[in-house]
């Protein structure tokens, strides 16, 4: 059976390249000029020896989210490309029913893709290309706009999962540009009912001073 990496090179890589993404293994990346990244990841699921089953997920990782998540090892982390562990928003790319591993259990949150056995690899590839072109890649590009991303975080669609509450997210999205007065307004909006809130605010003040001092 065709490996997932070979299959994605055949069906995903051309579509991703058209949209400006780069590839490393099973991860496709779109980098914004401001250091924010949108990622598309293919993750194999070892559920059926007769089929290649996998999930597809998209992630938006702002530069400051990466910095906050890896603040304790920042000297080494800052040299690496951001990965999905610091995503501010993520969502699953659901398979159309005809290429879903469980066609009777398809939803935005539960839809493994598959090929092999009863699902023709070429049919799955064509379905993937269509979903990426028409939905996923435009959404990834749209959410690299920080205003669009914040709107989604404040009022998320059903399929989106946000990694931070709105006040924290707004700070992360604005900290690199915020003037002192705006920074104080952002601090006042940070939700306090979370662990390490004091550390987060201190980190934001230090990062803002470094970028805007």
C-alpha cells in the first residue's frame, strides 16, 4: 500500500505549493511576514491493517504564542520554526463521507480520512485536493490575519478549538506592537482565573518592552 508520506506528496504537495506552503514530511507550513505560522498536519492512525487511516488538522501559531509557550527554553526555541504545540486556534479537516474511515460517523470533530480497501487512493486524493483548495487553505490564509484570528477566537465556529481565552489571546496578538497605554488596557482584559497569570503578564510586559522600547 502507498505510504501516507508518498500519498501526500502526490495529492497534497501540488495543491499546497500553489498556495505558497512548504513541506517537511507530513507537515505543510505557511509563514506570515510577521512570524506567524499556519500549519497543516497529517497524522497516521493505526486502526486498520488493510487501510491507511489518518487525521488532518490545521493550526494557527502566532509568533508570540510560540514565545510564550517556550519562554523557559526561549534561547533554543527561538531558532526553530513554530510547531502545533503552541497553536492559538486549531481545527480538524473532516473527510467527505465517501472517503471517511467511518462514513456513518462523519462530523467536523470525528472524521478520519482513509484510502485502501474499499476506498480508492486516487478518489481520496481528489477529495483531499478539493477540500484543501475550497476550504482549508483559504481559511488558513485568512486566519493569519490577526484581526480575523481574534474575531474567530471571540466567537469561534463549532469546528474551531481555541487554545487561550480571549483576553490572553488578544495580548498575544497585540503584544509585539502595543504602545504602553494599549499594553495596560490589554493587561486589564487578561482573565485572571487561570494558572500562571502573573507570569503571563510579567512576560508580556518584558516582551513589549523588548519590541517597543
